[in-house]
C-alpha cells in the first residue's frame, strides 16, 4: 500500500535526527544555542558536523553549501564536495565544524548598495542554527546569514533574525507584566499562501518578454477570461494535478507541511499554502517552495510564473502573509478566546498592532514593493496601495465599546444558522473576510495581503516584527512600576482606549477598491504610495532610521544600502522591459504586421477596382497601426535614453514610473489592437488564449 507521508522530513536534518545522532551533551549544547542561552564552541560544532556529514552521505549527498539569501530576492549557494585527498592522495570525506559554521562567498558580486566595492571581495556566511539543514539535489544545504568583511548585513535573513529577537523581547515584557510570568520568549508565527501561474513550456519559450521580464509586455485579451468564475476552486486539470503531486512529495521530504492546493480565480492560476510555522523558518520554506515549483514545472513541460502580474486584464498573484505572535508555551496572543471583551491581553496586542500599522504605514507599504507589484496593487484582485486594517464587525464592536467604557453584550453576536439539518455543531467564525483590505484580522491572526508573489517575505516580516516591538516596548514602559496586577490590567485598558482614539483612521471595513475610499483615505491623511520606487524613500527618513537602528535590526548604513539596492533594481528592471519590448517589436511584431500588410496589398492590386471593402479597411487599419507602433517605440526609446543617462536615484526611478511606463502601456494598446485582428499565418507569438487555456 502506498504511504504518501512515509518520507516526510526525510531530507531534513531536524531536531529528531539530531537527538538520535548526537551525544546528549552535544545535543543539549545545541539546544542552548538555539535558545540564545549559550555559544556554540568548536568542539560541539565538530561533533555536529560529523553527525551531519554521516547523515548526508547516507542520503546520497556529495556536496555541501551555505544556502543564503542575498539582496537579489532569491537564494544563492556555492557547492563544495565532501571529498578531500588524504596524505596518500586517497579520497577522504571531510566536513568540519568550521565548514559548518562559516563560509566565504564573494561579497562584491552581490548587491551591496555601496557596502562592498568591486575590489573588496570578502563576505562571510554563518550558520543559522534555528533553521534546519536539508538536502536538495544531493547537496547538503546549510541556511546561513550573509555579512560583509566589516559585519554589515548583506542579506535578508540577518535583519529578520534580529527583528524576531527584538519582537520576542518586547512581547515577553508585556505578557509578563500582564501576569503570565512563565513565558520566557515569543516568536512570530507566519503562514505564506503562494499564488502562481502555470503555462505550457513551449509557449513560455516562445515569449521573449516572459523569459526576460516575467510578464507579457503586450497581449490581446482572450475571448474568455475569468468572467464566469468557473476556474476558481474548479476541478484541477490532470496535467496540473500530476505536477502538484510531485510538488507536494518534494516539499514533504523537505519537512514542509504543504497543506492546501486549489485553482485560483484566473485561468491557469493556482495556489499552494503550507501549515504556519516560526517566522524565520516560514520564510526559508517559502523560498524553497518557489524553487520547487519552478523546477518541478520544468519536469512536467510547464513553466511556473511567479511574477505578480504576468497577464494584463486578469488577476495577478500575491503571497498572503498570515502573522500572529506565539509564546514559548504555545499561546496565540492574537487569539480572542471565548470572551474577547474580557481578554485584556488580546485587547492589548490587537491595539498594539493597530498602533504599529498606523504609525508606520509607509514602511509596511515599502516592504511589499517591487516593480512587478506596481501592476497588481489596486487592481480588483489585490488590495490597494493604501494601507488600512479590517477587523470585522464583531471585534470592531468590542473595541468601540471599550473606548466608550461599555461592556460588550456577547449575546448580540448569536448569529446561529443551520444551512443543513442533522449537524449538531456548526463552528462559526468571529468575523467575515474583506478581500479588498491590505491588512485583515482573520480570527486569530492578521493577514497582510499586499506582498507580491515573487518577493521574499523577509522584509515584510522584518517590518512587522520591528513595528510591533517598538509599540509593545512603549506599552511595557507605561505598565512597568505598577505594583498590583489589577492596576496593571486597568492601566492596560486605558492604554488601549488611548490607542484606539488616536489611531482610528487606519480602520476601514468598506470596499478598498472603490474610488470613494481613495478620497476618504486622503481626507483621513492616509498615504497612497502608488509606485514601489517612491516607497523606497522611507528607508532613510528619520523615523524609520530611529525605529530600526534603535531596535538593532539595521544600522543607518545598511538602510541606506537597501534604498540604493532596491532603487537600482527597479531602474534596471524598467530598462530590461524597454529593451525587451524594443527587440520584440523590431524582430517579431513589425515584421508580422508588414508581411500581413503586403499580403492584403497584393490582394488589392490583383483585384483592382473590384477589391472588397474588407481588404481596403484591413490595409488602412494595419498601415495605421504600423505607424502607431513604430512612432510610439521611437518616442519611448528617446524618452528612456534621456532618463538612462541620469544617476541611479529614486528621483530617476520615479521619472521612469511616471514617464516611461505609460509610454510602454500606450504601445501595448496598439499591438493588442493588431493582435486581435492578426492572422495566424503571419503572427506567431503565443496569445493569451494559447497560454491561459493551454493546459
């Protein structure tokens, strides 16, 4: 009988393996290191490395690598074989504690924002003892941080770990002050729902724009899109089901609890979601998940598109970041309990979250910013670029009553219903869902829905942890020194009332897609940052620097470097799109249009005065579109060339967004118009219909 979960975690050197393979003193020392109670000495590291090597060799591994997350948004690795020559030049397997703990990739070849010059090559990777080691493609992968020779962070993991520590300290302070002295630490629990598209590999290979930019730079709408909503949660196509089966099996081997899979709203779009886990591990696992999706798709003759908006006019893809805070003894601090109006700790943590988001909305917006997400945020499948919080009617009423000094009558929430007879127990959620909200309370967690599908979740969770740490520390400072617990609880409720009165503008329960909300948000003073590159300016603003340096998450220099890296990446991506569009038009689109125009012109000349109106109209139409495409491309390249000469700065990036991107959209309209009438005899670029309905 097939046992699909028999190999779960088989490719992970997890705690169970360590407990079984390590001497008890070594295992205990590692546990203390994970809990920040001790440092890992060389002797212990050597013992762990030896056990890890034996396990890896048993699994067929031949190499090891320090697996890290540079500022490219993806992952990086350099493979070293376990084999070395002995004194007789015979093969010997070798892997020491030094090999485990420290590596040295070339720091100058990764984005550094000026932290490393080209001639300054040294950079170091250091083992992240909190994230499990795993095997991929016969390589032992060791999750690590990546820092410069001088210790500056060059990656996305190092700041995340620092933010987890800062948030844990602050949350534990508040929990202890509210009476639970047994809690020693807290961690963010994160669940990342990953959306993606699948198309046939042949169609992908035939689209230069998809290969080079991640999105289609033009494409006429298919006769059918998502109007009928028949793809959403529909029967999974056989070919996709086989792909998903292989994806799940690979993820399960890596110890990732791949739980949910389904068709998403758009044709060719799907979603996968794992069980929630600790913040740092969740981010690592999501990077692995994206890699598994891409590589497994290739094996099935498919291409997995993780770009935020690969197709215009239909839903794009996001990565919903579900965030909660869990104590070391398993208590969810965002769980309302049976009587949320009397749950002081729940009220404090929810109010802290409200204040944190309202105080730093631009920073949170920036954490979800990339060039691809600019095409998605504000569309009808994604939240707007305006940050707001949806709490749900029930929780919002409790908080409103708290401000008024009223006790919420929970009997008013008795919305019992019985849609089917014979069921004695029907669980009921404490709130509805608002899919238009960027941040929504969803029962016992907050769902941040702005994050783009291709992005690393590191920055978003670094920001969430940091703004919560700052807010909770402020609350703890007000509570400390109060002698009696009942007085602490009373003061905590006063703090909640003040927070709700001062931060009410961030709460919104209506339609985030509506034009009226844009006007209302402006009236409330909520920022509406439409472009990613504009959002990067927040990184060197005084309040951001004070927040993140004060918590020890970043230095001022590291923040400046990230602003430079993100800005340069945006500018480079727009440049790639312009050059790709130019190449496709000159080599594929205009030749097809010209060939088709020639065909109809020859037909017209052969028919003479008897030529039908259809041929005349087609000649006129195609001829006009050729001029519009050609002139539009000429204008685009002149404008882009003038911008490309300018320095790499946010101002240049904003000019590209405001002046170059609209010109690309104008050309798209003309090409789409031609594509909608083009003959397959002349036009060979795969269409939206080919790609979205080709499975």
